[in-house]
C-alpha cells in the first residue's frame, strides 16, 4: 500500500477517467442530484488522488481510503462525482485492503482497513435503497460480495511455504455482516433482488453465494429457545434474502437451467440449506418451505430433457434424502426387553431438551430415563438412563446406566450395558448389538424398540422424510426411473432413492394415542407395482446394460424390503423361469447372479443372512429352480449360483430343513 501522499490539480471527473460529456445513462430512472449538498474542492481533490493512485499503481494511501469513502457515503445521493467514484474505485480499494495480512501491518493500518469496510457496507446498503427506488442496477453488490468473502487474507490469514502461519481476523467479517444488517442492508437487498427476478440484471450465482454464505454465518446457532431482538432481526433478514434467491432459482425454465453451472447452483443450494437448518428450531415453517422448494427443484431437474441436468437432479435427490433423514426426530420413548438385569427392562421416556413448538432440539445430547420400581432390591427408586457419551477417543458410545447424580457420564456411573457405535449408529440408540458390562451387567444384553417420535401431537407422519416420500409417490418418480426416459446412469443414481422408499415401508409404528396426520403410518413407500415394473423392464430385452443396473438395484434393496414386497417380487421372477412362452432363463440367471454377488462389506460372518427366513426360503426355491433347469449347465453364472446355494444351505437353524427338502427333490427326480 502506497503511503506517499500525492497532490493533483486536475478536475475530479477527468482524473477518474470519466468524460462527463460522453456519459451513458445507467439502467433505471435518471438520478436526481442535490445542488445544495455538494462536496468542497478538497473532497473532489481527495477522490482524484485516490483514483490516480489506483489507476497508476493499484495503490491507495491508508487514511485516504477511509476519508474518500467517508465523503462518498455522505454525498452518494447528492452528487454524480461521489457515485462515479464508488462505482469505479470502491471495489478496487476494498480489494486491496482485504488482501492485507493483519499480522504484518500496524494498529493504525488495521483501523483504516476496518473503518473502510464499515463505510463500504453503509454505502452498499444506501445504494441498494437508491437503486430500488429508481429501478436501477447496483454494481456495488460486487463490493459487498468482496467484503463478505471469508477466503480473503484479512479474515483467514495464510499459510506460508514453511511452518509459519499468519493469523487472520474472521471476527471482523462477522462484524461487517452485522453492520450491514443494522444499516437495513439485508432488507434493502431482499427488495432489490425480488424486483429483478427474470431480468438480466439479477446478480450472478457467484455473488449470490458470497452473500448467502455470509448470512448463514451470521445466523446464530440455537442451543435453546431464547431469541434476542437482534437475533430475530437477523432471522427475518436471512429469510427475506434466502426466499428471494429461492424465487429466482424457481423461475428457471429448462432452457435457462441448461446455461447454468450446476456446481455453482449446488453451492447456492447448500448455502440456503445451511441458513434454514440453523433456523429450524425457531422458524420451522420457513425451513419446511425451503425443503418444499428443494423438492420442486429436484422434480424440475429429473424431468428435464437434458441428460446432464437429469443426472444432476438425481445427485440432488440423494443429498435431499440425506438431509431429510438428518432431520428425523428422535424416538419419543424406547422399550427395552431381554436384558439379563430384569430391572433394566421397561419403558424409557425422552429426557432431552425440546423447542417451543414441541420438537426435540437439534445439536444437543439426547437421553432417555426410567425410574426403577421401589420394589426392586438395592436399586429400587433409582433412575436408569439411556444416554450417549463421547469417549476420549472421540468415539460416541451408548450406555444403559445408573448415572451418578453429581457427576454423570464419569467413572462413578454404574454401567450395565454399552454399545460401541459406528458412525451411522450415533444419532439414536441402536436396536441391537449391545454388550454386557463386566462389573454390573448380567447376560444377555438388551434389545431396544423405539416408539413414536418427539414431535407435537398429530405430526408423527409429517416429518421431512414423510413429505419427501409423499412427493415421490404422488409425482410417480419410480415410474420415471423405469419409464420412457430409461437410462443406465439414471437407474444407477436412483438406487439410494429406491432404498429410501423401501425403508419407508417399515418406518412408522402406529401412534398409540392422539390424532395423527392422515393418511397414517407407512402410507407413502415402495409398492409392489414398482417392483413388478422393474422386473418387466428387465425382461423386455431392450438394453442389457440397463437390465444389469436394475438387477443390481433390486438385489441391493431386497434386505430393506418387508416380506410383503420381497416375496411377491421373487415369486414373479420364479414364474418367469417357468414361463414356457418366453425364454427368460438368461434374465432370471443374471438376477440370481447379482443376488449371489451382493454381499455387503460389513457382513463378515458367512453364516449370517440379511434376509428374513421366509424370504430366504423363496430365494432358495428360485435358485434351485435355476440350477435344475434343463439349460442350467450352459449358463455363465452356473458355478457362482452353486456356491451361493451351498452357503445358504449351511446357515442354521433352518439350513437342515432346506437341505432335506432339496435332497428329497433330487431323489424324486
């Protein structure tokens, strides 16, 4: 940064490289200047000096930056010189300042940087209001995006080629976000954006990302229900700008979406998600509106005529499923049985924090407790707790314990059973896989059953998962996968979605009291007609590559299917084998080969099966039908199927019964 003061005597407009006789009228109504509020010659000279320093050497005097922006802020609405100065040079000034390393400059210089940033957010807030009133274009939004960019050196610091690390000042950025809010900037921005939807002057997705990212950082995390007036104002501002962005994205048609960079669209969508996920405990209705917007965006993408957009849409659907599942409320209670310590068995009620609208709070530890009947010797009247504990290794384990009242979660607890959870088991207490603690527990370990959800009465079947499943069924998304737009890559990307619908078949337990939202439990999920359509597509002999993907899809979801869906699917496959009018033995064999090769990596014990005994029995009948078919020996997967059947016949306690059944079939043949 140039610290040498240079004086100039040329006129302001000329010094700033602007010919005032050859100015084009900017978009919008003409500016109205105030002849009674004009800057003096000293201020015009200052603007000229700063302009020349930037034009000649991309430098600016520390104090001159502050004073020139302060003057521009005072005269922005009254003189053309101030507007020309900020529109041509403010971005360059701020660009220089935010790249400074705070640890390499003195306190005076840091003060100049931060004063300049403060003045700039005031100018942008004022300009947005001016442009809204004159229906014009605010080029200063680019300056705001620059100020809000967390990657700038002044905020994040930098790492050199050696071990030295230069610290930044991220709190300055957060202060600028709050200053912009206090100036009414976000409300002005929301009005500005809404008025420019479907116009060529709406800000780019890149600029939108920087602003939304800053808003997400400015929305405070909620650990409780208390909302201060400042937080409430920030919430309102965040919602207003985010909804304007959502309306803009929702306005895209298929043609305009093809011109977008889908990576940047995804980044903006992530920014919006982060904003509303932070607001869910205090603005649940608004958060649900965002997820409704996201579902509509996915529908628009996966029904596009453009294959790249369709594939992007299926990637978005997977992320939408993950996000909806993360919002799943914890169980209202857990029923525990089969524990060797009989007093551990019983009903445990939710003991965590709740929001004002009756949902469990997100981001805090959850626990369940139960008071032991006084009739129990030694432990009667004490409180048992089902809780999660973060170990020294940072792993999260679940415990069933009598927690010490003064120091819970320490070695003073009496632990009866524990569960060393994997990452996907950390959110809620696992149903099985518990082990007995040596000191106090008694074999066998317990089994857990979740009951209900921590939601207000009547909302049990209206979670984001239920809303997504309902949207999928009503819009026939499964039929879309296997319909006219059938494509191998689409089928491959649809597997998480089909698995999600399969899991929704058994998601709900009917509520025991109160009125639940219609239509009731497990109303929207994978259906028999979907599976039969998938198999029909396989037997159409249209595309071998597509059929391979569908085989993989069907066998991957088979363990997740309820018996009421799995068995009819397998029976239809069996009927295809026996159909004398069509030669489908190849298709049936390929399906069975996919089934034989589909063994999850976490399934270490070959004597275990992920399928219920009823489903396994139907699978074995199908495999036996393939192996005893007249054309069996000519089938490519013949040896694979033999090994798979041999393994399945060795799984007890029902393996002996199946072996005897097939042995009898051999002797009868």
